[in-house]
C-alpha cells in the first residue's frame, strides 16, 4: 500500500527562473522550485522527447517535481537544447547528456547538495546515461523508460555499471517499453533497485483502454514511498 504524499514542509516554496544555466550549445531555459533551507538533497527532472512535444512542463515531469518538492527539496527542471527557449539544436540524445551534466554542475555550484535524478521517457534514457556513476547523484528514477518509440531505439548497456539506488516506474500497458523487454533491462541493473508497474497505465501514465483511475497520482505516490524508504525523507 502506498502512503499519502507528505504535506510540503516549506510553504514559502517559490518558482524561480534560472538565467545562468548554460550547456555546450548555449543557454538552457530552466526553472527552480525552491526548497526548504535545510533540505538534505536537491533534485533534477528531465523531460521527454521534444519531437513529441516534450518540455519541462510535461505532466509526468510536473508530477515528479511535485513528489520531490513535497519533501521540501529544491527541484531543477530545464529544457534540452533546441527546446522552448533553450539555445542549440536537438542532438538525438548525444549532446543532451552534456545538457544534463551542465545542470548537475549548476546544482553543485549553487546549492551544494547531493542530487537525486528523475527523468521521463527520452529524459530517463539521457539522464540515466549522464548520471550513472556520477558521485554527486545519490539516487536515480526512470519513468516510462523507453525501448523503442517512433523509430528510435534505446539501449541500456551502461546499466550494469550503475550502482546508485534505482527506481523504475512504468505503466503495464506502456507501448514503448513492453513489460518483458523492460524486465530484461531491469535484470541487468545491479542492486539496489526496484521496478514498479502502474496497473492499467500507458507510457504517459494515462489510463489504458478499459482502465479507470488517476495513474499519474499512483506514479507520484510511489516516488514518494521510495524516497521516504530509501533516503529517510
């Protein structure tokens, strides 16, 4: 059973526009949801593929941000190169890894806190590649981890070297990450790890045909459970 999302501990939390985040391709449009003064971690959330309309304002990204924010953690969201007001051009996931690293650098330089990562779809693949093995990143969350979508193949050969605590959440009707394939990906990842299936949800954590209920809320609540249990938040 999942627990209720905790009451936010910083009622004065604000959203700030970040003007000094730059990656190799130039300025990256970014927002910071401020956390409480004694927050033990900072968080970063990465968005899905821009070709499908993915931005830092995506619903899954927003719900993940709210899960971190509910513990009073500061949360950074940004648009990958060529998305929104971010400079540069889309680079099929290669340069986007450098964008993630630039965001990690910004968090380190400005907040001086250990970091937790979450990414949705394209953002999960790119972010996991950039964050796995980075000693600044203490935990990893992959939401709707994709295997094949719109002719793009995603591989996870790097996961066996990824030793940070990992949570994977997918819908059991995810058309871009079939259950048998995703379970194979999960098996290659070392402990500590967890794979959680949202019943009746598709790739976007929307109800699949003949399914009812708020699937995004289930996803969000399980993120909170994992953060509470794994990091004593």
